[in-house]
C-alpha cells in the first residue's frame, strides 16, 4: 500500500475507503491505535499475523500489547465503500472531520488531516528523505 488520500468524515462518523486501497484492504480490515497519535489499518491477514505473534508471547510481555487489542475495531465497508470509524478511535487520533490516509507498505494509517500536514511539513525535505532512504539501505 502506498500513496496519500484525503477524505472527510460524514456526520455519522463514516469514512470512504480510498479507491486505490479498497482492493488491497479487502472486504474487512482492522483499525487500531498507533504510537504517533494516528490509527493503523491492517488487512485481515495482517491482523491475524499480529494475533499469532501476540499469542506466542509470554504473558508478562503480552500485557503490554493489550491496549492495541482493546482499541481495535473490525471494519466492513458498506456497498458505497464507507465504514464507521468508532468515536474512541477518532478521539485518540484527534480526528474531527478531515482525514488523510497514507499507505505504509503492508498497512495503512489514518491521520487527522491537520496533524499529518504538520508532520509532513517537518519531514518533507531532502535531508529527511535521504536519511529514510539510508534506513532502507539505499
């Protein structure tokens, strides 16, 4: 998954799945909290991988991850391609109306549009891009 897509919540708290991500995400996907005060979107296969890894952890370590599962929502878009983004998740990410979806390889993120614009304005410069490429071994 890649790209940046802007959308707006409707009055009922629903979002359209970006057309370019719709096929990749499938008929159902999972949305949960992420460390950067945004939301992470996983395909069903990606979510199952997280569950499997979680189930293999010792209980003392697994307890650290409970917040990820407690705040997860299974989302199934309707015929128009809209899905309900739960109020708790919107609140966590500071989403009021405008959102930005970004593709992140094997998953996507949902950001409050103003928060993502601010982040991008800080990071979209040649030095940061070069350091990111270096992290990938380029």
